């Protein structure tokens, strides 16, 4: 039976949105495991994710204050069905990202990150999959707000899909 994942980052509630769109909360409730790659902004949002998620993996971001930093790590590591995940908010500039992250996270199969609000899906030469879900509330220079859904099945990451948040 596949494990359904939701990857989000850079929610910035309540600065960029008063709340997450209903579409995103529905995805949270459907997922077996939710990853949040930082920039929650308020601890109340973390509380809501903890209440609505079956399992939650989170890290703090550069816009998260002491209340969130006391509850979340800078980097998280979790193995799900044999797939080794690492997560951090920021990975630095895009140029050289794959090789840099491969060196920093040699034990990971997948690195989830945020910060840029720009979706990213690449694989390093050594096989590290790098995923940035964008932001469900602040699209910056992107055509739409986004998040990622994926599955872990039989020791592999499958069905990775960038999902656009529908307006209204």
C-alpha cells in the first residue's frame, strides 16, 4: 500500500494569507505524512498542522521566530518505507545546488527544501532527488501558488506531482 505524502513550504500565515486555502487543508488531511519545509511564521499554524496531520515532519525557516525554533529543528531526517528523506528550509543559490546538497546530505535519497517559493524538482548526479514545493500562499514570480504530492511505494518515491492551488 503506497504512503501518500504532502510537501509544503513557505506558508507565511498570517503575513501572506490569513489562512491556508481549503484545497491545501484537504491535502493535509488526506496525506499519510506531511512535510513542511519552514516559514510557518506563527506557532498557531504549527499547532493546526499537528492537529490535522496524521504525521508531520517540520523544520523552521528564516522567518520563524524563537517560539517555532524551540519546537522545530533546522534540519529533519526521516526514513519512510526505506526512502531516506532530509529536509531543510534553505539550500543557498540555485547554481550548484545539486552537487552542494549531495555533499551535505550524503545519506539522503530525497531532500525537501523551501525558501525561494519557486518549485524545484531535479536529481543530482549521485541520485539525490531535490524537491521544493513552492508556496501555497505566495507565488512570487511564479504563475501559481503550489505544493507537491508524492507517494512512497516499495522503497521508491513515486507519483511526484506539482499541484497548483486554485484561486477562490
